[in-house]
C-alpha cells in the first residue's frame, strides 16, 4: 500500500479525468464536513455529445433565509424532476457508438434508476462505480471535522471548483465526436471509460500530475 500523504478531495459527480488520476496514483481523503458551494463539480459533470462539451447538472433542494448555508452532507437532491432519466439518455445518445459503452452499461445503469435523497451519497456511489469499472480501490477515509488549513493531508480541494482552470495536458485518446469537435480534455471519467475501456486505468496511472504542484 502507498504510504505517501493523503490528498484531500471533494467527492464529485463522476469525477473528471484529472481527479480520477489523483485517485489512481495517490492515497485520498474525502472532505465531507464542508459547506456546500455553487459552481462546483459537486452537482455537475461534463461529457461530450454531438453538440460538443455538455454539462449534466443534478438539481438540488435549496434552503433559504437563515439556513441559506448548508453542509454538503445535508444537501438533498431534487427528485421532482426526472434528471436521472435525462442524464442516462444523454449518456446513451452520446456514447452508444463508443467502443466500451455496452461493456459497462449494465453496471452503471442502476445508478440512474435508483433515487437518492442526499447528493453526497449519490456522488460517493458514482465514484464507487467508476472505481469498480476501473478496478481501482475506492478511497474510504473521510474527514470528521472541517479544517481550513489541514495539518495531516495535502489540500487539493480546489479541484472541485468548476470555474478554476488547471494546467492539465493529458495524452490524447480517441473520442466519439473527435472529428467534429477535436479532443476535449478532462471530461467526466465516463468519457475516458467508454472510449478506452480497460486501458483507462493504465492511462490514469501514467498521466502527469504536475498540475498539483502549480
């Protein structure tokens, strides 16, 4: 087992390739004691459709007034809207012609047919499924208190910020709509999985993590 320091990350919705590469190469710790923030990968992930880069967003129940702030672990999913069905249809339409969609379809489909009350639970399950498909160990360690300046882990929580760019230049792999849109990097791990299949794990293990030192 690797003995390097724990990397502190937020659980997100089918994490992007950069985040999954960290998980493949490092020991990780999940931040579960923070406040929920908008404009993050906590409730969104990006895939590529025939129209190009496409955001899939999980609707959440917002609280107002004095309770406008809420802990990530308390955020509830708004299941009044059939978002899971829509997300699954998007994935089917975008990736049905990819080399490995059918290979993983039966394993992933149940996630989109079972309702979850809490966003954190859904995200952790999505990561667990991705790890199972990739044959990676799912990080099990979680924070018990919030620390603004962690003492016993390396803080990489900035990875959750969907508006922040990182210096990440991964190797090109073949994508379904590459001829139309070119290579789009750092999409959801699902894009890499459906296009590279069993080769996705090696890809994650070998990609440079130099962005962590930037």
